[in-house]
C-alpha cells in the first residue's frame, strides 16, 4: 500500500441528491484529514427484475444494475476532478448497508446521505443510514441534502 494515505474516509453514493451532498461532505473531510477517499456504490438487481418460479433475477438485470453503479461512480469522479486528494472508486454487488460496512472496515469515517423518509416509512422499509449508525466500526456522518 505504498504511496497511499493510511487514513481512509468512505462515502456511499447512489446518484441521488442526498448522496451528492454526502460526497461533498466526504471530500472536505478527506482533505482535512489527508485521507484517501473511497467512493462506494453498491448495486443489486431491482426487485422488478426478478422473474420465474425461483424468483431469480435475469442476467440482464445484473448487467443493468452493475452498469448503473459504474455510471454513478463515473459521474461522481467527474465532480471530483481537480480536487487535491486521492480517490478510489468501488462498485460492489450487494445491499448498500452490508457493502458499506465491509468497505468502511478500518476507516476513520463513513459518510452517507439521508433521504429523511420519516419514522413510519423507516420502520416499514428499513434504513441504510440507521443500520450503519448502529453497526459501523467507525464514526458515521449522515448528511441531509
């Protein structure tokens, strides 16, 4: 790992306005800390893409989901052009909470956006930021847009 900062800030993005705000916050934190910024986009096939008796996703849904994550990362990296920091981009298959917990192992900070769905919807749908706040091994910042 020579040449790379030993410090790490991780940010989860999904292409939303909220994740763009989280990215801006994470950039500032990484610069202040002299840390590597790891930009992570988790992907999985959409529930609508599950077909058939076994309820397994079609191969096209996997390809579409992966390409969408790569597009989100590419757009984020374009926003970061000219920033004086080292950036690593990761698109990984899996649920956002699990992927972000894994990618933030050993990090100084994990940053995510919050869509602010409210208490009732959070109970019904679950919340990535809520899960991360309770299970991450590092401090978590939840940024509202």
